[in-house]
């Protein structure tokens, strides 16, 4: 619910504080801007330029919800959750403080809800540019506040208010992350690694993960964030049937580039069930003093 994180949120236009009014049907800023809360419980916090794109479609979000709910990415969820736990522990957040965690590109809230379940009293801000995602995100956990926002613009988050940020296969805005993190806060980034879904690349015609992606991510963050130790690999095998493969591709950017009929024909040519590699790197980044 937005009430759990309203103190963390800020006006996307000028950064002023926000409060819920009119029985939590509106969010208003100290500077007088007003934002309606949707009946599903999320709020759109976009600056004067609005949202530049709409993000994942309803079909992509449904595919993501189905794939993740079947537990295929469970080791990724566990790795991200454990890393955020370490961030909170290393920051020595007092027991009487409820840590604030934000997931950027939170989608359905699958990762964020697992994080909140693992950290006593933690409350979460789920940011996504997709309205279909926000509708599910708002219901994923009682301590989640769902916000529609563009990660490339000024984040609707108050300065130095977050204990941790999680980014799972999603956009990264290093300058804004550094602004909203507390002094000992960190970003936990899960980045696809070369070989991820390798068995599906050629038969389905999807693009492979670029090599050196993590190094480039670290370089792009320089001046704002720096790594806390080396990145750690997370790799495992998944047994996927054709339906699970369809939902995996359906939740990814590849869904926008392959015609559904073509994709269905290619998937039908695969074995009924097959082993598929999952490979990623997990990186912790802290603010540069």
C-alpha cells in the first residue's frame, strides 16, 4: 500500500514531499501538485514531460507472471533476496527502523515481494513504466507501494531515503540511484550473462546476450556508483516444456521483435521438454563518497 512508503516518495517535478489525502484517493505534494491514485492502488508519478513509452504490454506481463510463478527463476530470486539482505545487514540498519527497498522495473513484484518477506518490517517501492504491471504490483505484497514512473527521468523518490535498490534485468540510472540512496545504501543488479538461454537462441532466432555487459554497466555507473567486491555468477539449468518456453520468450523484449505466429511455429519445432541454461551476474554497487 502507498501509505507504507509515502514518506519515501517525492514529487517527480520538484522533489517536494508527498502525502495521501481524500481517503488515499490522491497524492499531493507540498508544492501543490496532485496525482490520482488508481482504483487498483497504484499512482502514476511522472514529470511535466509525462511517460515516453508504455513499457511491457498486458500480454507480456501475463507471460511474466505465469513463468515466474512456476518457479523457473527461483535461484535468481534467492540470489537477489540474499544480496539485499546482506546490504541491509552491512548497513547496520537499526532494529527499530523499517528498511526501505525499491525495485526498478519491478514488473509483477515477484522479486520485491520475496525480498520483503525475508527482511523483517521492510517496505518496498515498486517502480515500473508499465500500467499493466502496476496493477499487479500494487497487490503483490501488503507493504508494497506501486508507482508508474520512467526510470530514465528523475525518480519520484526523496533524496537519501532508500536502504537498497534492486534492479533485475531492468534499466539502470546510476545518477538517480546515487541521489536516492542513503549513505550506506546499495544497488543490487542482476544482469543476464553470456550463455543465458543459449539453447533457445538459434532455433528461435533471438539475440544472444552481449559479452562484457557487466563491465560496461560498471563503467557507465562510474562517477556515481562503484562495485562492492567482484560480481558473482548465478547459473543453473531449467527443465522447460514448450508452454514455459513460450511464456519465457513472451515476457522478454524478443516478444516485440518476432511475430507471434512465427514464434509459435518455431517453438512447436522444439522438443516437448528440454534443458535450458540460466546465467546471470549479480553485482552490488555503493555510492561514491
